[in-house]
């Protein structure tokens, strides 16, 4: 069962709510004036895969060296025939 908590209560009980989400794995919905506005969810294993993929992409980006051709030369180059 998903727990719903008002925004003010969530601010005052944040540590407790995080512990609850961590230990039980159940999300907590935060509401403002009775309407859901945010969800506090446990971090899943898929999140670590996303972080690993982003780190790999950043490493590739940093190790690549741009060529001397300008963007216009690349557009007009042999790949555009």
C-alpha cells in the first residue's frame, strides 16, 4: 500500500520517510493540498546501470578528439552524395 503524506509533514519527517522507503521498498507519495506532486521511491538496480552507461559515455566523449574538418565540410563531404 502506497503511503500518502502532505508536503509539510514530509518536510518534518523526511529522515523517517526515507528510512521507511529504504527498509520496506514501498514508495511514499507527497501531496500538496491533497493532490500528488512527488514520489519518494527506493533506488533500484536499474538506476546503477544508467549511471554506469552515463559514466562510459562521458569517458568516451572526453577521450575522443575532434577532427580538423568544420561542420560545413562534414555536411558537404563525401557522406552527402
